[in-house]
């Protein structure tokens, strides 16, 4: 098992020291990389030597280059498919294929992406023209193999990328069947952000004496991601997400929702608030999905509102923020969601909205993931106005002066003194800083403390009751329909709140 800590040797290592071909080093330098990431520094030497590996690392840590660079280096380029990469989604397949092509362009490597919804004939023709690399989704790859559409398909290296996502999406049986068609004399690499038991079982079956590499440092979230949560009332979610977007420097962000209908509604809300927002979910046509993803990559869409499943496989390196409109149902989903930011050595921010009733889910995620989430308060309108002053000063300092400006100034000076003119112009800029919603959003500190104290007392009371009555307490309490106890009233209110959600 590899040591989780990055050694001093790895910190000083460069790509030049890894023994890669000059053509590959040229592509790496063209891409602007000089120092390998931890997963690359640890994995590349083993892969170059022909070892099977299991690599556990966060999304965005450079896993594609970790297997692509040594695979390209070891290729014979004899006109056959030498590398098969299996990914959970067509979006990720396309991205991985593009990245491998970029690294192998100076070697003349041809890559083909294989996924459902496109022509079999087109994909098979491209492979037959001398492709060295096939990047495929499980369903289409299995279909091609079962129908015998490929002859002499004997890749010497097979990579499972984002294995835990393939498990979550129900592809494990397909993966097992795919390997029944592949040569046993192969090098196999498995990469995953988390290692649930089914993935460990799969690894033990398809890999031979693998090296285990982990750079998770004992937790499954990225240290480059700042994690915050905001406690709000249920009806404040829309106002809170807009206020936080207004207050944060959100260059490009993903907002996660639980349902497809919520994605559609919230993307419209954010668009109406002036954001370049669009939704992504499983009910959309493939062409719609591709247009949305393309827009997100080229910045015509700056806020992507998506469900968990729809967003899998979308790996864009310059996402500055991830917003959880609702706290996710399980810790694994939380890890996958926030892994969209803080990629490739950049800093990111993950923001979660929750109500006091969702504190139990928050604590469960924190304990399971071992992550550090800090409580923060949604800025008020007054807070936001104060923070905009420096931005306005910089805007004025950087503003180009047009030739016509002096004519306007001369005209104004006929009726208004210069100081008043300046105040009016600055006020015009302030007016354009349209801050939507109420002044204050979220539960204030003193009210939040009282809510949590009451919740703690109720838990203690219920625990004592169960202890005295051997578990009959709840039944007795429900039978007291005329009771005026505050406990019964709270349960009724909480039930109403849950229904409104």
C-alpha cells in the first residue's frame, strides 16, 4: 500500500524525470504542465513498468493524465486498438478522448469515442482506420462486443475510470460482462474517488497483484475546496441562492437540485434574475444536453442547474462554485457534487443550503466524510452594498474616457456644481447594483441557537421516555390527541413544513 503522504522526492519531481518519450513531453509542455500531480507522480512509474493499479483520488486531481501518459508511452502503434478506457457517461468519454488525443498528437495517435445514441457504422469505421485508443461507455461497448462487431479486439491495457460512478449508475453487471470478452493477458487500471465494497470486489476479480495508490489523506473531499453551509427557512431558498451568487465571485458554477422539475424551475428563476443559467437533467433530449454542456464549457452558460445523475461525467476545470440547493441524501453524493470545483490545483467553494430540520443529515455527512464544513450567514443587502464600494472604485479607475465626455460635463456644469455631478454619477452606478430579495435572509444567530437547544431537549426527553416505557412512549403520545404539550404541536408544524417542501 502506498503511503498517503506526498514525499519530498515527489514534490520535487518533474515530468522530465519520469522517463516519458520526447513527443509526449512536448505535448505536456504545450499544455502548460511542468510538475506532475500526486496521483501522476505515484501512478506513472508503476504503469510504465506494466503493473496493474487501483488509484483512489478526488475528481480533478489529474487521473486522466496519470493513465494516459504512460499508456501512450508504451504503445507499439501497430494499427490495432491498444488502450480501452471505460467511463460512466458519454460526456466524460468525449472529454477523456479529447485529452488523450491532445497528449498523443505528436505520436500520431488516433482516438475514437464510442457511446449510445450515435451510429454504430460511423464508430466502427473510425476504429477500423487504425485507432489506437477507444474510449467507451459500458452499454455501447458491451453491445458491440456481444454482437461480434469488432474483430481482433485485444487491447493490451484496459482502464476503468470513475468506477464508483459506474456502480452508482448500475453498470457493474455490464462491466463484469465486458471483461469476459477481453484478453486475460492485459494490464488493468481502476480509478475511483471512493472505494465501496462492490468496487473492491470488482478490483480483486479483474486485477492481478495490483499496486494500491491513495492520495485522499484520510478523507474523501478535496482540501482545496472551502465548504460552507447556510441555515435558512424553507421558503428562503430562492432568495438565498440569488443573494449568495450576488455576493460571491462566481465565475462558473453548478447548482445541484434533487428533482428534474426543480432543475427546470430554478434555472428559470436564475435566468430571470439576470444569470446565464440553464438546466440539465435526464428527461432532456441528447441534442439538448450536448448544447447545454457545450454552452457551459464556452461560457455562454455560466450557471449549470443539474440533478446528480445528469452532472456526472461533466468535468470542467474552471468551476469556481458548487451550490447544494438542498443538502444531498447521502455522503457519497455530497463528495461527488463538490468534486466539480477545486480541480487541477485551483481553489473552489462548496455552499450548502439547509433548514434546521436538516441538521441531522448535515452531521451524518460530516461524520461519514470526515470533512470540515463551516457555518456562515447570508449577507444582508446592507452588507452587499458595502462590499460593492471597492468594486465601484476599481470600475471608475479602469473606465476609458471618451472624447464626448467633456461635452456632457460642460453641459451639466451649466446647472449643477462639479461635486453634485460626481455624486449623481456614482449614485447612478449604485442604482445599477440591483440587489434582489429582502434585506435579511436566513435564520439569525440567536434564533438558531434557541432552535437547536429546543431540538436537543426534545431528543433527551424522547430518549428518557423510551427508556422508561420500553419503546411505548410514541404510541402513548399519539393517543393524546387533546394534549396541549408543545412537543405535539411541534410535530404537527414539522409535518406541515415537510409537506410544503
